[in-house]
C-alpha cells in the first residue's frame, strides 16, 4: 500500500537577528566578521570626529567667500531709476502670496552713469503700466544685473555649503565601509572555495 502523502509543512521561520553578532564569541564567527565589525566602528567614529571639524572649516571658508563676493558686488553694482516702456503682465492670481513675489521681464529705459540712454529688459512687479518708475540694479558697465548678496543670503549659502560637506563626509564613510565589506566577502568566498576543494574529494561516493 502506498504511503499517504504527509501534509505540507509551513516554511521554517527566519532565525532572529542578533544585535552586534559580529562582536559575540561563537564558533561560526569568522576572522573577517570581526574585522568588518572593527572597520564599521572605526569608520563610524571617524565620521563622528570629522563632521564638526568639516562643518566649521567649510562653513567658515564659504562664509568668507560669500562675504567677499557681496562686498565686490556692492562696490560694482548700483541702483538706477528706470521707466517702463511696456505694460507689465498681470498675475493670474492678484493679491496672492505668489503674486507678491512674482516678477516679469519688461522693457525699460534708463540712463547709465555716463549719461547714455539705454533700453533693455528688467524684472518688475506685475500689472505695472507703461511709464511707471522703477529702480533696477546695473553694473559699472551699465548692464542689468542682480542686486548684491544680502547678509541673509550669505548666511544661508554658507550653511548650505556646510551641510553638503557633512553629507559628503557621511557618504565617503558609507562608501569606504561598502568597499571594505565587499573585499571581505570576496575573501570569505575564496576561503570557502579553498576549503571545499580540500573537503569535496572525501565526500565523493565511490562507484
């Protein structure tokens, strides 16, 4: 009589993960596992130690750079009165917060420092009629330009550079750990192949 097919069994549960298992003594822990744990700890401490220094150094350098840029811009840029040649477009949502910040390029006419009448495009508030008087920023050569950096812009850009530097340090640490982990894994696989090459012939069944 044929044996009855046993009922299907559920798959075995995944063994629980042991926290910091590479630091625990056990017969299955390989030297490479402990080495990987030390590398992770060393890189973690290095990133923690480097982060404040990098943030201060990069932030200070960026702050001095943007301060100097702001001083140069303030010395070479100036406001001049201009008159709109055309009507400025109307914002689709007048009175909204977006409308308060919106600017539209419109043809304007102004006189530069040398007394030359110039016509160019400048960004102005919406809905201004032709003939309206506005103030625009011009360079020493009479070209339309952006206003000099403000103190708030200098601080925000410096902080942005510092944050990018900190993230870069963290990414370098993560990349270094990933590279070391791959090298150790290859080392483990090579040792496994060598051990299997020695052991497999003894397990081969004789004909």
